[in-house]
């Protein structure tokens, strides 16, 4: 899809390049067997003028896809990060990867459709249908590539997993939605997103030198800052310290204790930027670091609604609240804390008073 992207860029340079753009667009759509275009190739003279071109042979435009792409580059991309340079990366580099990889473009269009569905309620059903169709198509394409990651496709696969995270968060919530787990185990989207750890470990060199390199460099600097702040934070200032004491002293199953403590220690890194030493802004990676790293054993206990695992998730809701200003994150913290409250007994409800107060949620 890079040819199409180059063609549109060229159109911005000069009005005289219209005929050249037309030829490139037709070549692109025919080479990709688009169902939206005619396969009769018009002939052009040396000045780019078509001979025998009539309305019936003109390629038709998929205006819905163009609308979704326009919305992404002019609006959605700016909502995915707070850093100005990385906003540009999401708008330019990510779109470029979309033109080169169909599954990435489908992820882009799916997220854009959710964005429009949120703010254009009169056409909500239409945009939701587009979002689901595009994302499912992209997911099918990506699933087949997971087992054969190369330096050529690692950036695109990683990017689709990131788009999937945003897509999941932005999708309408069901009453029983628990985000991380479902009735049958770990949520399907989480398998894909957690798989990015393998992509990073196996393709780190190519990711850092590729089109998403600035994103990974910023993430590395942020991680180093978190480690430094964590080392300098007095234990008495750690909001998770009380939870550790409660679980250690009261947990009836001592074999599960290491699982709970491991989950809490990992959550500490998401809590680092809660204190006053932190730079302004909370990024998705800061918050969801915990989701990427928690062990499957903890997720299974969460699926079983063990009291301790629910209390830990309640503390995670506090950091989720920091992203509430983003349209794709709005309401998740209160949604989850209300579900947790309803599943806890009276004793363990006392454990989560601090998260409830931090979020500002009122039990009904």
C-alpha cells in the first residue's frame, strides 16, 4: 500500500501531478485485486491524458474507508499519546505501515470507526459494524503471521497488537466485562497483546531501528526513569504496602501467596508515577505494563474471583483512572471497581477503601 500513500503525498505537491496520481492509484488497486475498481486499464499519452476513458471505466472509490482514514490522520492519531513527537509517529509512521500492511490498515480503520461511533451517535450502528468487520479481518491476517515473525514484519505485527489494545478498551463494555478474563479463561485480546513480549525479545534490534523506533526509545527512557523513582521511593509511601501486609497475614492458601505478591510487585511499576516526582502525563505503557507482565496463574485466580486477586485488581483501577480523559479509556476504572465491589465479601471490601476513595466512586 506504500504506492498509494506516495501517490496521495504527490497530489499535495502540485496540481499538475493529478494524472500521475491517477495512474499510480489505478496501478495500485489493480495489483491488489480491489473489488472496488474496474480492471480495464485506460491508456495515457505522454502528457498523462487518458484516451478512451469514460465514466463507466473509472475506478469507484470506497468512501467509507477514505472517511475512516481521514478521521484517523486528522483526529484519532492525536488521542493515542501525549508526547508531540509520538503523536506525529502515530499519524505518519503508523499510517505508512498501514499502506504497506493490509492488516495494520484494517486495525487503523477499525479504531477510527470506534472513534466516530463514540462521537456520532446518529450513525453509531454503521460505524460499529465497520469497526468489527475491519478488526476481525485484520486479526485473521495477523494470527497467521505470529508464528513466522521476521525483521520485515515485526514492526507491523507489534503495531497491530497495540491497535488491538486500543480497540479493546474503546469497544462498548458489556455488563459482565472484566477486561482481562472471561468465563473461559484469559481474554482472547490479552493473548495477542501479551505476545508482544516475545516480539520485542526476538526482534528488539529491528524494532528499535524500524519505523516505530522512536516509540521504543521513548519507552526505554520511561522505563529507566520508573526504575530510578521506584528505587528512591520510601516503602512507607508505597500505596501497595498495606495490601501486601493484609494478604500476607490473612491469605488462607499459603501456596497462592507468591502469586499474589508477584502480581503486586509488578503493579508497583505502574504505580511509580503516582508520586510527585513523576513527569507530567501518564502513558498507556506506564499503566498497562502490569497487564503485559502478570503471570497466567494470577489471571486464573482472577477468573475464579478469588478475594485477594480482586483486591489487587481494585488497586490497578487507580492507575486506570489516570487515563480516564482519553475517549478510549473513559469509564473503565469505575466499571471495574463496581464489578469488584459486588464480588467481594464484607471483609475484603474494607481492603479496597483506598482505591475507591482515589477513584471517587461511590458504592450503591
